[in-house]
C-alpha cells in the first residue's frame, strides 16, 4: 500500500477495507511480517528514537489508529484518510479469521486477560481456530526462552499473531521476530481489554472529535499522564512547526517565481 510521511514517519494510506484485505491476504500467504497500529505516541517515539523509526520503516503496514494522524495527513498532504483503529480492526480480523479458518495465536497480556479472552472468543467466534494464548513473563526473556517462544508459535501453525505487550514494547518485540515467526504479527495493545469488556471505549462523539485519548486518560490518569500530555504536546508542536515551514517555503517559492 502507498505511504505518506508525517515528520518522517510513514503511514500507509488507503480505504479501511484495504488494510483488512492486506493483512488477511498476507496471513494466508504465510508471510512473516509485522503490522504497526500507529497513534500519536508511536509517532513521537519514532521522532525521538532513530532506531525505533527504522523499525517502523520496515513494517509491512502502518495503520493510522489515532484520529490526529488522519487530521495531520489532511493538513500536510490533502488526503481524506479513513481512521484504522486497533479497536476496530481487531474484531474485523477475528471475524475474517473465523470465516477463512485462518489459525490465530494471541501473545502477551496477563493470565486473567487471556482467560477472559478465551471465554469471549468461544462465545462470539465459536468457529475461530485459536492455536494458542500465552502470557510471557513480565521481564526481558532470556535467549533460550525467546527460542522456545518462537518454536511454540511456529509449531502451532498460527498465521495471524495478535501481540498484547503495549507500545512501544510490542512494536520492538515484533520487529525482532520478523523472519523468525512464520506469521503476520499485529500489535493490538489496549484494544483487547476493550473488546472483551474489561475496559470501556469512548462514546462515538469523542472518537470522532479525536478525544478517545482523554476518555482513556480519565480511566487511568496516573499511568497515562506522561504518555498523553507530553507526547500530545510534542505532536502538536511538530505539526505546527511543519505547517509554518511549509507556509513560508510556499511563500518563498512564489516570490522567486514572481
């Protein structure tokens, strides 16, 4: 899919259904790649961290999860882009996986989260092919543990791997697994707890207004204060700077032409 840049951060652009079809087709082909579901936090993280930015550039797909990213694409490139949020594509991919019998694996999260997920999937997607759910230790894995994890997932035959480690940990982990895990990996972060009912999603009007982050912050203010208020402020600064730069560049070019 075509990509456009936001502060040197590549975003895949297209219709919402294009992303679903790309992921499912890649899974059916047995592709080993990773998909990033990008929000403001990820864009700012990549701006600060060149190593992380390089990982983003090697992703098979980078979806515009956050509403502000769709606004930035419109302001900077004149593109009216669909929002492709993790909370929307997760149920869509589960539905398509059930329909096509694509084997699925879920990696990350707590034992309690995965237990509830299993019950939810059995109820909502009774014919889905779940090959495994695994909660890894909440620490860095040893090389031996990492090898066993790769073997466990590959031997399951899973073609679509949902990763629930939180940003940017899940993105770093998926990038390190490219070429090792024989599946399409997609980081779904906080989408899974919302899907199974452990957390609530913002009302539609807040989603449309780009305030879903505020709804989540009000639920977990201590954990999310730095993430949202610092990164959101940096994002607004970068966007304003880019718009001012483009305005002056355009005026200068028009002056030179005259």
